[in-house]
């Protein structure tokens, strides 16, 4: 009697277990299917640029590197990689290219050296990492990520940041690694203009924002700052909330332009706040922030994406190197307005 009941109870328990496993398997399958969406958007700096001032060959070269950067980010995301890994590896492509003002090819300071700034932010945890005044690390964006992951700090600067880099196994490069003729000539031109009229107006930076298949958002920005910068000047790119911000609840943003204005506006955090408190869509929020920038007299642009994969690329200059890629196969690159 007792055995009969035991057997019955066991069969019932096994049936429930089977039903539960089946349910879990199905819900996993369904969620795996619905979570295949990802997107990635990049910029390579905003500024004064016209079709006339750029030969078709130059345009091709820029578009080639933008496409390569998009391709690298796309492969990370399509292979289930994280948005942070996508952001860092995409930005590294542009840091390694002499065309952009980040890593190799960065602009010169007044003293004729190169000082690099970079930052990253994780929209899920709101963790962030930033470095500034870097003279000897090939890929500052990687160092910013390492600060976020391996230190208890958010922002490291100059020699201390290099010391941290060495402790973390980074190989240092001489400052001459970053040298390019083009940037050196830019400095000479600006020094000449400055002697004549006190002008300093060159910018150009790289940035990336990604949404991965898990629905998480990350953003990153890397720059050499502004040509002819002095006195240890640091711009918005490494300042969390100014040049870079990410929050899964709203979106991720990376900026380029005249950094002082971006810091004063708390630019990227302000966009996120408009989305959070006023329920503005990403496009409207980015446009509204660019209007604030214009009113203040600043120039530049911003890229962003939200949790639904909506992309925004706004700027008040005549051009911005930019592009995006989406899981549905959509791909776009452009330079001029
Ligand atoms: N925002 C950068 C800075 O001010 C420069 C740029 O984006 O062109 O350092």
C-alpha cells in the first residue's frame, strides 16, 4: 500500500519536474530569440569640413576606417559580446588610425607633445573609468576600461595613470609614436595664427556607443584634445557626464566638439536627464542639447542610442565623421551635413 502511494507520488513529482524543465527550455528559447537586437554608433570628430576641402581620396580613406571600425564592433555584438567590449574594440580601430584625433594621429599640445584623454561608462551598473593627460599608452580607451574594472577609482591623470597602466601590464610607448606630419603642421599653422590673432579652433575626436543583445548600453570617447592646448588643459572627453555618459534607463552618448562648452553644460548627462525626467525621445533630447550648445556659442556634435536601438547623430558644424550598424543589417557612414 505504502509503496503504491510512494510510487504514485514519485511519478507525479517527475511529471512536474519534466513540465518545469520544458517550461524553462521554452522560455529560454523565446527570450534568446527576442534578444537578438543590437546596435552600434560611432563618430570620428565634428568640425569645419566641406566637400571642397576634402579630396575624394581623403573621403574614401576616412570612410574606409569608419567602415572597418563598424565592422569590428558589429562582429563583437553579433557574436554575443558585451557592449563594453564592442565600444572599446571599435574605438581602438580609430585610435590606431593616423586619420583621427585619438591615439596615433592625435593633435599636438602647445609644447609639441601629445596628451590623450579617454573615458568609458557602463549603462547597466553606472560604473565608469577615465584617464587624462596620457603621454605613453597606445590605447587610452583600454586604459580607461581598466581603470573602471581594476581600480577603485573613476578618474586617473598623467604620471599616476601611466604607473597604474604599467602595474596592469600595459606596455608603454614613446610619445613620438603618436606623431604625424599632418598634426604637426596643424600646430605650426595655429601657432602662427595665434601669434597673429589668438585663435585656437581645431578639434576632432572618436567615440562609440553600443547596445548589446542583453539590452545593455555602453559608451566611450577618446581624444588628443584640442591643437595647441596649454597648461594641462583637459576637455570633456574624459569627464563623465560631459563627453561620455551611459545609463540603460535612457541611453548612451559620446560627444565631440569644443570641450569647455560640453563641460559647462554637463552635456551628455543633461541629455540623459531630459530623457528621464521629461520623457523626451533620444532624437529630441540630443537636438535640444545641441541648441543649448549653439546658444552658448559652442560647436560640435553628439552620437547616442537608446535601449530600443534608436540612433541619434546631431551636430551644429558643417560635418561630423559618423556611422552606425544594426543587427537588422542596416549600415550607414557619412561625413558632411
Ligand atoms: N572634445 C574634445 C576636447 O575638447 C575635442 C574634440 O572633440 O574635437 O578635448
